[in-house]
């Protein structure tokens, strides 16, 4: 039967009509600052009538055209949803409006100047101040710039929490209607966490950046001692210019390789820990949990250092010292009337060195690309795991081999150990080699079969599972 002849409306048209009808509900905004104006502009573009509540309705020159400006009392009468875009210090005026806020949805979008600035969250304080209103915390993680530009990046996520589910749904519907992505965070108890979230400065990057900075400083000073100070003490040679290009070009690949090893080391530690315990239902130590959570950041910093290594390597032949040494070598051969023959060992070693570096960095680029949300969202879990795990270990193998070919057999020469210090490339290979050896053990059929069974829920008999946190 034809749906039009029966008078029935298709489901997708019904939902669309509901959305359109919902957009005609007026939205009230208290606050005429940057955020209030930007939110009002975005709502107007999405088809919502917008009413601003202001202490001075006549002063409306900065507000978006098309919006009404009324007093607080008159504005409350026009809408069920009120966005409160003012600071906590200015909440007092709401006490006189408590009766008018009865059963209204009051959306608190405020943030503080520092974390845990007050004993309770702003939203909880607001719910105590106007107990008749249904307070919802939301939109505090969205910037005024994101509302104005209409960007659909991570800043478009709207975290929402509140004690009244219907009120939360109304706010989430508004967020969807203006092109944002709402995420329900539960009751109003989560408001404190939401208010602290915008104040965090790269929370997942703190540990990786500390590790990176520590390794960078250590190896820079390490090479200054080995190349600059040692040469000055032993030969009175001034090689301080090496600190600009040469030494950083040693430091960047070393730190990059170590960080890449640190990306995959916690995974193999976790696997052996599960083998030892015979179960997957016991929590890892906190340090291991924290380490595993920052693996992506470690990998990205490692990738960035790899890029720096490539750029510095391309610059090396352009330096004055390079031309100077080439010229001196040519002059010395002319004076001796001799020529050097091509050594096939060095031909193979140099070509293999560059080939491994190019292949390693190419696969590393694949890892970096697949870590982008726009790419990873198009992959299923098995594809993502294959790239990040299987190809990740291949990258580690290629980059470690690249470093090993660079050093060759120099580790056997006593002259390589200046003041007893081993060459930097040896130190860079310690963690990656440990990871590769442990991974080789884990992929052997018998061990891999046991790990797979444990991760599927099998538990070894005789284990005390009484204290497990499941």
C-alpha cells in the first residue's frame, strides 16, 4: 500500500519533522560575553529563536542580529531551556528568579580559573542556589571559537551530566541540532570532573614529554662529553660547533628509537605478567596501566624525532665543514699522487644502512597515519591491531637494524669507548633489542596459544582468584 494514500508518514520523515519542530522552541541565554554571543549565533543559524536575558536590555549592539534581548524575568517566560553563560561569582541574581525557574532546564556552561577552585562544582552550587530548576552541566568544553567557526574536530564534543534524564536529553538534542557531538557523563556528581577537564594541559602528554626531555638532555650531554670535552682534553681541539648539527643528529635518532621501544615494551611485559598469573582478570600495576595509556603519545613523539633526524641528515652535506673536509681529503690525495679504491664492504654497509632507514621510516609513517582519528575510524579492530602491533614491531626491527648497521663492528674497537663510555648507538639498541627478543618468545606457537587462551577467558587451575579485581 502506498504510504501517502494511507495517510501514514515514513519514519525518517517523522523524525525529521520532530527535529524541525524542536528547533522552533526558543532558547534563552543569560550572559552576553564571547561564549553567550557565539552560542546564540550558532543557534540562530540552526533555526532556533534565541532570547538573551540581560540586566540592561537596551545595550544589545554586540549581540547577533535576529536575537531578542529582554530582561531576565521576561526572557525566562519564553523558553524551557536556559543557558547560563556567566561566572560563578555572578550567580546571585538567580535567587530572585527561583520561582520562575521551576522545572526549567538550566544549563551551566561555566569553568573556573584553576582546578578544584571551590569545595563543590559550579553546577552543584547552582542546584543548591535554585533547587527548583533542573541543572545540567554541559557545553563547558566547547570554545567560543569552535562555535563561531563551525569546526567539527575534537572541540565539538559536548560532555553533559545532570540528575534529570529528560533535561539531559533536551540539552543533548540541542547539541546535535547545531552540529555538536553530545556525550552523556552521568549524574551531576560528574560536574567537578567536567569543570576540571578544560583546565588540564595535555594530561596524557605529561609523562611522555618528561621522558622525552630527560632522554634528550641526557644524550646531548653524553655526546658533548664524548665529542667536545674529550677532544679538547685529549687533543686541545675546539669542536664546539658540533653541538649545532652533528650532536643533535645523533641525539634525535637515539631518543626516537628508545621511545619506539618504550611503546611496545609495556605490551610484552603485560603478556608475560598474564602468563605468570594465568589469568586476565587481575589488574595490572598502576605504573604499567599508566605506561600503556600513554603509548600513543610516546609513538608520536618518536615519529617527530625521526622526522628531525631526516631533516638534519639532509642538511649535513650543505655545511661548510663538510666541503672543507672533502677539499682537504682531495688535496691530500693529490699531494700523495694516490687514489682510493672502492671498498665493497663499505658499499654494502652504506646502502644497507640507508635502505633500512628508508623502509623503517616508511612503515613508521604508516603507523603515524593510522593513528589519526579520521583514518583509524575507517578501520575495523583487526586491521588497526595489525597495523599498530604487527607493523609496529616490523618498524622497530627495521629501525634497530638501521642503528646496528650504522655501528657495525665499532663496538669491538677499544677506541670507540672514550673514557670508558660506550657509543650512543649501543645504548639506543638496549630497549628495542629486549622488546624484540621478548616478542620473539611470545610469538612462538606454544606461548602464543597460551596467551590467546588466557585473553579469551581461560584461567589456570589452582590460582587464588579471591583477591582479583574483575
